[in-house]
């Protein structure tokens, strides 16, 4: 029937017209709120993102205004640096492989088997997200570093060994610790894909005659492949840029990766321009490696994403583990406990020990380290600095993120694509590189602004690094807020500004709050950029822990770390409480 | 069509225990025999147990009681704790959400059941080709399902189901995700496939017109119980209960009072409705009739009244007339035009009689719908 | 009270011209349904009226107030047009209670508090949502949210309300209820309602008058439901409003013939105006085709228009028959009540046609 054909045919142009409101065009004659916000977004992103990137590239390839490759080539072919690059790649690849395998195993166990205590195990998976990997590195170092580690010593005395049985200060050790912090990336991706997957995709394979095991290999695994690769690439990129673990475990044995090498170069030169220039050249190398990983990511993610969302809500048939159920449960929860909980406990124990190396017995425990920590002005300053930086960066980025998200999603000016790229880009730039860019830009070479050694330079770096978090959160929320909500308020007699204030802002408030915490929490424990940017009066919490440890004051470092752990746990509890309230409303 | 039994359910019962609502008997003592080559529908509102029954036949759910036989083979039995795995039941099944594997092209999707059965490569190619031809998918072998429309995806699912030549085909609301026009076409296609391959169809749906158009026989169930099993015509013309009458087709229900051998609309003893009183009628009854089985005339025989409201539908006109204090809906073709306010006569040509509404049944339905 | 007037309104989205010199008048205190296939530009028209899209030509009037005019350079912003609107997706603000939602337009009108409450309560009463005033939208069903949206539209304007597919997201039963309610509310308050939809049944049920747009954005017919159903002005209207069969009749000598075959003459009357063209398209509804067989029904002469029943589908109240008539598939609907049982597939039947409509032959149809 002809009319039906007509009704079905083609895209609805009015629907397209709908999404793009003419409102801005209608009011475009005078520069309104929209114009101001658009302009501001571009200017701010230019300052915090474009300038540092430009400065890195310029300083790597130009010397005193002339194009000059000599520095670049000399740095790259330095044997030490080549080795660091090799280490970086080996570590990243190994972490990716092992982390993926581990993540997959747990995802399958929790997503498709009838293993008990799923809720408990899930709770454990959030822990690696909360704490910085360098805490783990510290703890494992306490247990297994050469002849000093507690477990190594115990093993050596019990079994009369000449050599320490495990050496955590090795490439293998670095891989192990990074692995234990990064495998949840794959786990989370895959478990959520398994949950969203339409169970009839698997059931229809059973009907087609496939056994349970065949279904796993031929249907389930291929369908979650995109989730696996997304998680694996996230691990790869994070590990490539990772600073904390290799610095803590590697420095004592002269094992360097690119990020730690950059730090070492700058540190050795005492912050001189020459050191920074060498670091710049190395960062280009690091960026190149990460860029390759990003290209792979883009390619992999675009090639094979399937629509596997479920239609009817039905729970998937769980695989009965039968006899293997309790052994697997034991294995899974023990591994998790060891990986996740032991390091945290270790930090608390060592924090109580009077001096590093003393056996962990009641007699040796005291609170003296905590007293020292709270007595030391430098340490208290670091806590204050971190709080100031995290809260300021959180608030500023929260508002900037909303503004940029609004400009991109609602005002949709020309060049919004560029705006989006600029705000997300710094997230993919390794923190070390970003720090160098910020140093190059704001230590006097541009318009005489010199923020070096002040807290402000760290703030600028944090803003660049974390802006994408709040931007993405606000953007996702804005996309949920249908434009008809704002249009309805216009028709109800509210002006454009009033609609923004009364409708749009209140609706994305939850996203703003979570955007704040998305920034506040990682900023509290940040190390990678701060360690390159801090000055005598602008140490952060992470830097202070790192420095105390570096100076051999291991129990004090542990005490401060345990304080940080408590702060993080409290903040997380607050976030959970807030988000719970919101859902109830 | 032979008279062999393809599917038999004996005392099949399924109970679920939920935390909030206690134990629910989702399927209560189903006894059913479906003949070979038959197209049999399970029809009922949501929560009536139709999907659970289908999943028990497929082998995805255990039975609380009873047993199921497929083509003479015992496949599920709660007493013997015997459950043949779904993959060993030799069934074809098509799901509402298509369940076409997005990572395989169409050829691989359809070839999958054969590959699992280790059929020779040459034979696979031939049989897949044949199946695709029957589902009008020829030439699309190398296309991935993501590039195809819903209707085409459901055809892939059909081709995949018929390629192993199963004796029994389970269809779980296969047309619900398609647009109305396509639904009608696919209905014919399924019927045509059945004619060629001779399989038995069990078809689950909540859409009564779909069930009536497709089935040889159908089962109407409600709240976990079988209400009536019969051919579509018999179910429609001779429903055994008010529920079936209401569920199949559009009806109008008139509350009446029986007094002195005459039938009056409830609460209005002015004019009798000229209806013969059936045996065993109580003083209060409900008369049900189809909307097109009420004759509306200017001055013919029947209850005199006037047109209250006229609504044009796309293919017929709907009139509301008062009978006593109740509004009664009547549908006629567009050709017979009345104006609101006009005097007319209505004659109920084919009435069905039911006792008045049962409040307890309504409450139970509400309880089950919450779950 | 006020009507709505569109005069020569054009609108293009990028390269694509959606409306071309569109004119339409909605009378005061009426429900006008604007009915058209999706993509015909009806939503664009609404957005032009609201001030959310800006037409490239023409004028728009609400009552005696011009809200847009290209020539007079008038473009009143949406918030000052005084039009209530109900969107398809409700657009009820989720962070405000029902009461706050309904009060918002009144707040913008700077009404005193007590008067505001009174008006809002009255509106909520109209949509039977008074008891839900302190609820948040997330605690309401889709139908209830849509009621809140209607109440909000009622308070923001008691003159003109525009509704864009307001019931599409509701289930069938609720849809019918809402239509009855909208009708009732309009009767109570006397608002002018422009109701935009692609749903023929809904607009037939609701409208005082309806305007039908074709896929190209042109206005085909304006009239009452009776006009549209009984006297469709164009072939498009006839096809759009329901299921249809079309036959091309050819003039052979004194007779009109099916498929150009003189042995299949059409025995009814074709309006004389088509004689000159020698060809005419005849449209018949499926329930306008009936069996006409002397042998079976004792008529005078058996019909010469004979086809073979290919498929017979029982649908409860009726049978859908698919008849092969000289190679063309004809859809016939036969009441199961009158039909007294199905007709065997493969049988040959004679047909005649009731209530046919005639339109000029369309190229490529």
C-alpha cells in the first residue's frame, strides 16, 4: 500500500531540525550569554592546553629560534634512554597481557558462573581504583625488596637461603604491581558487557546444538571482544605513562622507564634548563609511543563494536561450577585479598613500627611516626596543599567542564569538534609530559609569567589534566537532558538565561557534583605531575610521601600514606552517600 | 498431516519463589498434546505462563512437576530428574530480539548449527543456500546482520532455525519487534515455510490477531492456568469464559437484569432488550457481544435508542448508543452513516451470557502483575 | 480567545526546503488536527509557531497579534508568544514537583502567590492530577506525566495550545483515555488546540477539523472528520487515511473497463468529468469489496469481475482476503459475522465494489 511506503520512507528532516534549535540563530544578533561562553571556552582551552603542547614541540625541535634536531637525536640514541624505552614497552605489554587474562577470568567468574559471594568480590575490585598504585609498590617493596623485605627475610631465615627468593625491585616486580592495579580495567569493561548482553544470543546457540563450552568460545568471547580490547588498551596506555610504581621499585636498581627517566634527567640536572630540554626530547618519544597505542585503540574500537543490548529482561543462564565451586571461590578471593588488601595492611603496620627493619611485633609498635608526621610543618603543608589544589581544581574544572559541555552540545558553534578534542586531549598525554609542557610555558618564557616553584603551576597542570573528566560527565548528563525541556520553559515565558538557570543547571547538578569528585579524588593522590612541578613550599601529599620514602624515612612515609588512605576512604564514603541520596530522590 | 503427537505436556507445573511475593505458580498443571505439523499458539496476557512453558519445552527451565515429551522422547521429567540439554532436543527456535550473532556474517550464522553437527563442508554450503533461498535472503551471504533491517534479521533467525530441519519450531514472540506491515508479511512467510518443511510450530504471542491468523489451534492461558484450547474460529465464536471473550477481539459487555421472563438493561426497567433467556441464567447477568455483531438500523427490530456519539475510524465508523444507563459500542462500515442524536434500533444478533464480574480474580491478576 | 493563522510560511533546513508558502487558519476555540506522514514538516510548522524555528517568509498570527512577520521584521521570542505547548516526550521538568512544574509559567507571569496556587490547582483538577501536586515526575507514570504537561500548557496560555504527538509514547488503552480527556478539557476551557500527529485514528477521534499534509509539506485537504472520511479530496488523502485498493479503469467505447479488458467492465457510474481523459483511478476500501455471485447469492447476473482467493486470514471480527484479480493483489475485508465462516483458499469469486472514489490517474502509481 502506497501510504505505508510513504510513511516509512526516508529520514525525518523535521527530526533533524529538531535537534538543532534555531534559538541561537534567532538571538544571534547581539552577543548574548551564548557568545560569551563560546569565546571563553576557546580562550581557556587555548591557554591551558594548546600553549603547553606547543611549547613542548617547539623546545624539542627548535633551539634559540632555529630548527635543530641535534638535541633530539642525541637524547634518543643515548643508550640509557633506549633501554628505558625498551623497559617501558616490555612492562606495558606484559602488564596488558597478564592484566587482561586476570580481568577476563574474574569477569567470567562473576558474570557467568554461579560462584557465591559476588557482592564481596565486587567490593574488592573497587579498591585498586581508589588508591594510587605507588602505595602498592611501597607495600610490596617492604615485603620483598632484596634482603630487607619482611617476607624475604623470613623466608631466608626459615629455609636458610643465601639469596633473597623474590626480588620485587625488578622488571617482573614492576609488572606484578602494575598488573594488580590495572586488571580491573578489563574486568569492569567485560563484566558490564556480559551483563548487557542479550541472553538469547547464547540460548539460540544452545538450540542450534552447541554445548556450553562451544557457546563460550564461539559466541560469548567474540561478542565481548570489543570490551576486552577497550579494557586492554586502557591498561596499555595507562602503563606506558605510569610513573609511580617503576620509580619506587626501579630507582634503587637503576631500572628506568620513559616517565621515570624524564624525572631522573630533570632531577639530576637540578631543574636546569638543559635537563628540562632533555626531558622534553624524551617526552616526545613517550608521546609517540602513547600515540601509537591511541591509534591502535581508535582502530580496534571502531572496527568491531556490536549491538548486543538485551531486549527482554532475562537473567542469563549461569554455568554451574558444581565441584569446582568452592576451590575456585577460595582461589579467587584469596588472590584478590593478597593483591588488594595485603598492601594496605602492610602500610598501616609499618606506619606503627618505631624504625624500619624492626620485626612487626607489639613491642615495636608505637604512634611515634604519626606524631612526627603531624608535628612536621612540611608534612602538614603537603596535606593542606593537596586539599587546596584538589578542591580548587575540582571546583574550577567543574564549572569550566559544564560551560564547555554546554557550548559543545547546545550552542554547537563552528569548531566545536576542535573544542571537544582540545578538552579531551590532555587526558591522553602522559602526566610527565604535561608537567614539562607546563614548566616550559609558565616559567617566565611567555609574557614573563613565572609560576615555577609555586602552587599555581601545579593547579594549572591539574586543570589541564582533569578538565576532561568533568567535561565528559557534564556532557553525558546534558545529552540526557532533552532540549525540549529548555524549549518548554521558553514557551512557559522564561527567557534564555532564566531557562538555563531554572531548568538546565539544576538538572545537571548531580553530574557537576560527581564531576567534582571525579577530579578531587585523583588529585588528592596525584604524584606523576606534581613530582616534577613542586617547589620547596608547594609539596603535595603524594610528593611528600614519595620524598619521605626517598629520604629513607620509610615508617614516616607509611604513616603519611595511611593518613592519605583514611582521607581517601572517607571521601569515597561521602561520594557514595551523595550518589545514593540522588538516586532515592 | 499425520496424527502423531509432536509435543506432549503432562501435569507440567512451574513454581517460582520470590523474595517479596512468596511462591508464585507460574504454570499450573498444563496438559497439552500438539500434533505433528500443527501450528499451535500460546496466547495470553503477560505473566500468564506462556513464555515459561516455552522455555521449559526448550530445556532452559526445570519443571517443578510433570513431564514433557518431544516426538515420543521424554525430554524433561521432574520425577526422574531427567533433563535433556537444550542442544540435544533437536529444536528450532526464534526469539523476539532476533538473537542473530552480530560477529558472524549471514552465511556463518545459518551454517553454525551444521558446523556444530560436523556436517561436511559441501553439504553445509548447499543446505545454507537452500535455507537462505527459502527465507528470501539469497545473495546476502557475506553481509553482517548489523547492516540489515529488523525484518531481514528475523529472516536470518528463521533460516538458522530451519537449516537443521527440526521437527518442532519454537517461536517466542518473533514478530513483536517488527512494524505492523512487516509483521503481516512475515506471518505469511512463516506459514509458507511450514507448508514446505512440515515442522510443528509452537508460537508464543500476546497479540491475538497474530495468533488467530497463524494458528491451527491455540491455547489461551491466564494467571498460570489453561483457560481454553481450540481452533481460532471456535475460540472467537464460542469462548468458554468472559476472559476469553474479552481477550480475543473487541467486545461490548452489557450488564442486564432478568425479570419476568424478559431481559432489561441494568437499572432501567423501561424497555426490554429482546433477547431469549438461556437456561440457568441468574437475576443479574452480563451479555457480551462483538462490536460488529450488533445490527444498527434506522427502524428495524430491536432496542430503540439514539446515537450518542460517532467516531470515524480509518476503516469503519464507531457509534456509541445508550442501552439503559450503559454506553454500548457498535462498529459498522463507513457506508452506513448515522448522525449523533439520530434515533435508531440496535439488535444484538449473537449474544454470549456470563455471570457478573468476579472481584477476587481481578485482585489476583493485579497481584501477579506487580511481580 | 484566539485563533492561529499561518500565511505563506516557508522554512528550509539547510538545503532542504521543508515548508513552501504554507498557509493555514485555525479557528478560535477549536481542535485542529494537523495530520501528515512523518517528515512532512508538521513539527517544523509547530516550531515556527512557537518561535523555535524562524521561517524564511510569511507571517504568523496568534489571535490579532502578529508573532512573526518577515516583512514587518517582527519576531517575538518564544517566551513572549503566549502559547502553551505539550511535547511528545512530555518535557516535564524532573527536578520540580508537579505543583512547581505547573506554577513555573505563572511565576514567569509574575502572578501573586495565592492567585498562582488557585490557577495551578484548577489546571491540575482539569487533568485529574490534583492529588499528585507534591509528587516528582519520576514517581508518575507516562500518562500522568503527560497530564502534568497538559496542565502546564493550560496555565501558560488559556488561548492557544500546541500539542506535538502528545500520546505517541503511551500504550493503546491510555492513548484513548487521553484523547477523551483532551477533548473534555478543551470543551471546559474553550482553548484553541493545534494538535500535530501522524496517527489517523487519533486525529479522527479528537478533531473539530483536520488538515492533511502530504509528504512534500503541501496542504491537501481541510475539513471535518466526516469530510475527510466520506469525501477525501485527493488520492493522497484516501490512501493516507486507511488501507486502500486502487484500480485503473480505461474507457472502451461506452464502458469503463478494468485492466483495459472489455470482458471486465465496470458496471457502476464514473463521474462524467473523467470521460475526456479516458482513464481514471478507482479507490476502494477493503470492506468496500463484496462477493457478488449469482450462483451463490441468487443475484441477477454473475459479476464479470472474477478473482481467485489466494489467502484467507481469520482475524476474529473479520476475514482478510487476498484476491488475485487479473494478476493484481486485491485486499478485501469481510466481516466474520456476516461472512458466516471462511471461504476456501483457491476458490473463484465474483466481486463488486461499494463506495468507490475516483481520482485522476497518477503517473507511476
